[in-house]
C-alpha cells in the first residue's frame, strides 16, 4: 500500500498516514507557467495499491485536475489498483437535472474518474447517496455522523431538537435524533438562486428548544443563516450547526458570526482557519 496526497489537504493525508503507521509517499506536483499540472511519483508504484488523498474544496478545478493527473500517472506506472480518497466529492449538488438543458455534473466527474484509471473511490457524506450509483467501480461511502454524535453527546445539550434543513438531510437528521434521544423537526425551503434559500415550512416544535441543525455542506453559509433565522422567528434558542464539509466560500465565516448560532461543528475534510472559538473541527483521519 502506498499513500500520496495532492495539494488540497496535506494535513489530513499526513494524519491518515500517522494513524496507519505508513509513510506518506513522495510525489512531485509542479505547474507549468501556463498553469498546466505536472506530476511525477518520486518512488515506484508498480504492483502497489495506490491511495490518492485529495479533497475538493477551493480551488476545486485545480484540485480535481491534480487528482485526475495523479491517477493517470499511477495507472500508467502499473499500479495494481488506484483508489481515490475524496472526502468531499465535487459537483455533488448537480446530481440530477432540475431544469431542462442542465448538465448532471456529478455523473460526468464519476465518468472521468473511471477514464483516468481510478479503480475505487472512498468518500464521506455525499450530498446525495445515490451518486454511488454513478460509478461502475466500488464506492465506499463513509459518514462522519458517528463522530459528530459522540461530540454532541459529550456536550449534553439541554432541550435539544434535531433539525433537518431540508428533505434531503431528513434521514441523517432522523438518525442523529435517534442517537441523541431528541425530538426531530424538518424545514422545507425554496432556492430563489444558487447559494440562497427561503424557508417555507417548519414541521415540528422548536419553540424554547436548542436546535441542532445537520448539513452535509456549508458553502457560503446562506442556507444555514436562513434556517437559523426561520427557527429564531419560531422562538428557538441559538443553534448548534453540524456539517461534514466546511467549504466556507466567500464571506461564509462572517455570515456564521450570527447571534442565532451558538457553535459550528465541522470536520477537517476541507481545511479552513476558524476566525473565532465558535468552531469545533472533528478529525476524520481515523474514519
Ligand atoms: C444543499 O442542499 C446543501 O445541502 C447545502 O444546504 C448548500 O449547498 C449550502 O450552500 P450555502 O452554504 O452556500 O447556502
């Protein structure tokens, strides 16, 4: 087994190697002046099971292209197998057509993985679990929910209610509510545009409760802030926000500095620098 990392999250890759007691493999990744990427494995990979660790936070296309080129190089160097370990899978929010003349980009990326010689994919908390079916190779779909639950149990939050911000997250939220022995509420929303949300319904009792909102991704924070404001209007306490993937694009950190948010619990699937002690980052290397 040999493990290599792209540029997206070397700390996570090192943590995985330390956890496994395997040294991180040596690979050289350079850029031509034009921006094109060059990859060279500095050690042999012939007949090895090669694991490439690359998450897909910003800059997403740089990270994606690096991974594809690393997979191609490993495959052409006669690796026995190439596993793409992609904690945050890109384009997962475009997994179906919501309107005519749109792409299904999550499927397109899956096809490209296969083309460049990826034999297996390991990923965490996909936006839509059905994306597994876009691949004709094995996909290990892991979840950080157990780690998030463990952390929340230790906090012993008084009067909690687990809130699903939409129908898509309902299963995960219902599991969390069961693990925490807490009631459950669900919100329905409309999206006037990408990265913004308008809450239309809240089903379940939230008045006087402390919401624990469970999400897969926080991108700009627009959705979470709408959800929190909807809950505040109904008399809920400041909320705990839990999300596996902290994309934190644009001014997300400023947005999340909201009086309706008590704490933000994320994983280190994507690196970020917190701007306050409101943030708890759960390590996923053992996963
Ligand atoms: C979409 O349904 C996802 O689960 C997230 O709610 C969304 O992608 C978050 O994006 P943003 O933080 O920009 O609102």
